[in-house]
């Protein structure tokens, strides 16, 4: 039996979490969604995910903090950053810290799905 | 001074430079050398005049000594002459004295001639010779004659006396004249010294005045210009004198410096502006992209799986879309408020009423966050002139910020009073976390926020800033990490603003 990819969705916009969770579950992923970054970080300490989709600007730890945490661990979890904040600085920071990809809001679901598939394959 | 009319005032540094260089060079160094030389020459002149006076005095002194000598020797001769006529003795001594007098007269001949005149001198000399001759005549007849000798004596005595007196009076007159000459010389020298001092005073006053005008005045003007430049007027310093000197070089260098500062300042302002625009753009993008993304996700979901959803679910999703549209449009509205130019209606307002109505709007928020409010608002403060809704928005923003700065509760002090300029001063003081110094200078910039997504657009303070400025007021912030933050709003009291 084909192994299901496990992904985490982290965005303080509830609509994003809801829709991504629904979409990827339908595509046969195992999905956990969080609107609070601290809770997500705590969860990441307990469980290994293949791909983490995270927003950039959030209260508390932000997307870059999540990225930095994961890269500091001995894991190949891939990080996709989604953000509406279109400044060069955060994009460069994300690339510099080895995010798998940086996707600007608004995005198309199939576009995100393609990236998640690529990232998931890389993580295996 | 040579003031130039504003129409000829050069406006670029190059024009000013050219105008400066066109002027003839009269350096301050030259002026100082000139001043020193003129003082030196003046003192030399006075020295020469004094030297001349002293030499004349000396000459007169010598002449006076000589004539006094002559008079003295003549006195002696007279004594011998008297002895001879009384006792028949000392005739040869008298003759010796006469020859001494004669030689003394010849030594001072030139001075005597110039002093008593050639005629008087010849008369004196002639008298002297006669005197000598008569005495000699007596001397020759002494051994041989008896009664005849007595006769001769009686005959010659008045003549001898006459010549001697003539000589004596001439010499005495000369002495008297010379004495009064010396006296006059001394008094005119005294007067001369005072005249000299007078001229010296005039000259030094002129020189000091000139140097002051060319050193102190330019320095004062430079101070004025520096003040003007410090106030932000970067137009170059124009020439004010008809010539060039060391100050011109200084002013030209300063013009160049001012130009540099101006260019740098413009660059800095431009950089700040670009940073603000960058912030603004990224902020707008964030605030619009999030709702747009939500709309996109819901729409996609609706399109892909429309058959899976019932009527109710569809309605819920459509409502969600509508909410997101509202969210985006409120961002746009806030942005428009921030840049709004049209004038809201103004009226006379009580600041304590505005503050209490704002606090009542926030009552719930204050209670939930464990905030203790200390209200120190004087009820008798004069009214201000403004727009009620706008000012309420300002205090709403400031109090909201204060509440957010105290997530674990704290004390909020709202204090309104008249300041020393008779303006209303409202301080909103929180006991919160404080604002880092590096953020202080940009907190009034649009879309600058430290709050998490959805909680702050970064427009609150910039909108408040715009409103307060529009009310001819000021808004300031003082903050220290750990010691809380004070926002201070100053509003004019009931003065109709200029529009």
C-alpha cells in the first residue's frame, strides 16, 4: 500500500487552514492544521511531517522561526512559505534559510499541490 | 555696508562663487599690515617732531649758557673797571676779562647774529672794541702822566661806562629773549603732545573701527547665516561686500559644504520616502492579498466541489467571501482616510467629553485586559476646535495601542491639561512593554506595525498623525523599554485653524 504523505498547515487565517486541510485530505494526505504558531511548533517537536506549509507573518513565532527550527533539527521536512507580504527582504530570508519554496498569496490550489508533491518526494 | 538687492542675489553655489571671484581682493592680512604701518608711521612722525623740538631746545640751551657766560665775564670786567676808577687797581685784569668776553662773543657769533640781528651785533662788537681801546688808552698813559692822567680818567670814564652798559644791555636782552623762547618752546611741546595724543586717538579709533568692520561683522553675519542654514534654508550665502578677503574663501567653502549637506539631506529624505513607500506597498499587499487569497480558496473549493455542498454550506461559504471582500475594502477605506484631503466639519469640542466617550467605547476591552484607568482630566479646560469623529478616532487608536501594550494588565493614565503655550496637552501613558528606540522614528509611518496579522493594519498611528496635524496640533511619543510609553497630543484651544 502506498504510504500517505503527512503535511502540516500553519496560517493564522482560519479560512486558509480550513480549505487547505479539506483539499489535501481529499487528495489523500494526512493533514494537521494550526492557526497558532506556538502550538504548531510544539506539535513539530513530537511528530515528523513530510511538508510544512506555513504563513510568514504571524503572532509569536513567525514562518521564518518555524523554518529555522526545522532546519536546525535532524530531519528532511520541507517547508513551503505562503505569504501576502510582498517584500523582498522576507523572501530573501526564506530562500537563505533553505525554504523549499516561497508562494505568494493569492495562489491556485493546484499550484500549491504541485509544490507539495515535489517537496514531499524530496523529503523521502 | 554694501547690501545687494534680492533681485541680484545669486541662487546657485556656482553663481555665488562667480560673484565672489569677480570681486577685487583686499585681504584682511593687507588691512592689518596697513593698520600697523600707519600707526608706526604716525609714531615715527611724532618722534621726529619731538626730536626736532628737543634739538632746538638743546641749541637754545647752549646759546643761553654762552650768553650767560658772556654776561658773567662782563660783570667781572665791570668790577675791575670800578676798582680801577676808585682805587687805580685791576686795569689789566679788566682788559683780560674784555678779551675773554671778546673771544666768547666770537665763538657764539653765528647764534648771536641770527638772534639779535647783524646790526645790533656790529654795534655790540664795535662797543666792545671801543671799550677795549679806551681802557688800553688809560693803561698806556698810567706811568707817565700826573694831573693830566686824572683829567683823562675823568674824561674817559663816562664813555667807558657807556660802551660797557651798551654791551651788557644787548647781552641781557638776548638772554631775556632766549629765556622766553625756551619757555614758549616748552609750552608748545606740551600742547603738541596733547595734539599728538588726539590724532593718535582718532587714528586708532578709525583703525579699530575698520578692523572690527572687516573681522567682527563678517563673523556675526556668518553666525546669522549658520543659523539660517541650520533652520533648513540651504540657499548659498551671497556676497555682501564689494571686495574679496579671507572670509570670502571661508564663505565659498561653506557654500560648498551647505550644498553637500543639502544634497545629502535630499538623498536621506528620498531614501526615507522610498522606505516608507516600500513599507506601504508591502503593507497594502499583505492586507489585500490575505482576503484575496481567502476568496480565491473558497471560490476554488466551491467551483471544484459544488455538488458536495448543500444550500446551507454554500451560503456560509458565500458569506465568507463577502466578509473577505469587506475586509479588503475596509483596508482600502482606511488607506483613503489616511490620504484624505477633503475637510471634515469642525466645531467647538470639549476634550473631556471626547475622552470619556472614547473610554466608554472601549469599556469592555479595558475590563477584559485588566487595565486600571486613571483619568486626570480637568473638567474646566477650554474647548478645542475640531472634528468629533476624527479626534475620537485618534484617542481610540492611542488607547487601543496602550491596551495592546499591556497584555498582562496595567495602569493607563489619561491626563489633560493646559501647557505653557496655552494649548491643550493630552498624555496617554501606559505601563506596558515600551517601544524599542529603533522603531520610535517610524511608528507614525503607514503600515508600520509590530502587531500580529489581523490585529493591526499599521495605519492607526499614521491616520492619527494625519488627523492631529489637520487640527494644527502635534503628536509625540516618548518610550523606554520596560518603562511604558507616553503618547502626547497637543491641540490648540478653540482657535479656528487656517485652511
